[in-house]
């Protein structure tokens, strides 16, 4: 007497596909919970302002296949330190600037303003997280499940299942 007669009647590839879909769903559900928790507590994230320890200015050349010429610009790369929860953290951020002169002005007197997650002080952002990552994850779950269940149904039909 079999406990799961429908499962015994399934082809091993169909069972493997269901298992794979379940693993993907567990991962995406964990991500959704993480994003939800970040979004729920984002209004509590402290804002810090620090001065850069060092600033490196680099010339950037952007090329596109459809553009007849390359576009030139500059990036200012800031290294900075901050203290949170009794520990010192080192981070780096990049800001696009229009000219070398603007980059040099930033280099001289730029203060960096950012938010950090008190539960994970190494998570630094220019703005607290919004709802977009959570919504995108939930939409991704719906899309993957729709596609996955359709493929699994076709696999079952191909291998003689009902």
C-alpha cells in the first residue's frame, strides 16, 4: 500500500521539477521577508553625514553602439569611515560629475550623507529602501510560479501523467 499513489505515478523529472520550484519559492519568500522587514523599519534608519577620507577623480568614457561619438565625463570615488554600534566601518561610493573642475570642488569640501540599517550597520544607502524590491520580488514569484507550473504540467502530459 503506497502512501502517495499520485506521487508514485509521476515521472522522476516531474518530481524534480516540482522540487526545484519549491526551492526557488523558498528562496524568493525569504528574500521577500527580508525586503519587507527592511521596508517596515526603514523610517528608523539613522542618517549620518561624514567627510570623505579620500577622493579619487577618474575620467570615464561612455560609448554606445548607436552613438556616433563617445561621451566623456568624470566620476568622483569617495572613501569614507563611519562609526555605528561601537564598530568602525569603511565604505566607498561613486558619484558622477560633469567636469574635472566640479570633481575637484567635491574633492575639497564634500560631505557625504547616507542612511544605514541599525540591524546591519554595513548596509549603507543614499536613501532608505522603498517598496520596489518587495513588489518586484512578489511579482517575480507570481511569474516564476506561473511559468513553472505550466512547464511542469506540460512535462507531466509529455511523460504520460494525468
